[in-house]
């Protein structure tokens, strides 16, 4: 099974910024143990562009789709045998990166 693992940050109470060495070590372990598929951090929400092409003409809007104190700061995609394993890894990831984590299976 593959899982989308979202890293959620909060502009009011952001996670600590000195976590990169711990995150890198965690990522190396994910790779070594065969869970890693992909990961990446995202630019700030102010860098986002939303495109809506459902009508007659595409509309491009600056900024995030929705204004919120929480935002998607990064993602992992993991390959894990089951949800229980993914949740155990996500529990560790939340501690390592000092942020909330959301886990969703791909369909």
C-alpha cells in the first residue's frame, strides 16, 4: 500500500526550524527499510498559484486555495504493508519534524 503523508505546519505555532539533521536521518532510515517512495518540502503558501479552468476561461489566483493558520509544508509518499505500519512511522515522523502529520492511503 502507498500512503500520502502530509506535514502540517502552523504559522501561529510553527515547529522548530533546526530539525533538518533529524529529518535527514529519519529519511535515510525510510530508504534503508524500503518505505521511501518520494518526499519534498513545499514553498510558503504565498508562493502558491491556484488555477480554476472549470469555466469558459482559466482563472489564475495568487496565494493558497484556502486561508488557514495551518498549511501543507511538505509531503512524503511511503510504501508500507498496512495502515498500522504507516501510522507507526507517522508517529515517529511527527516527533522528528516537530509538526503534525496526516496519513492518507492512496486508492
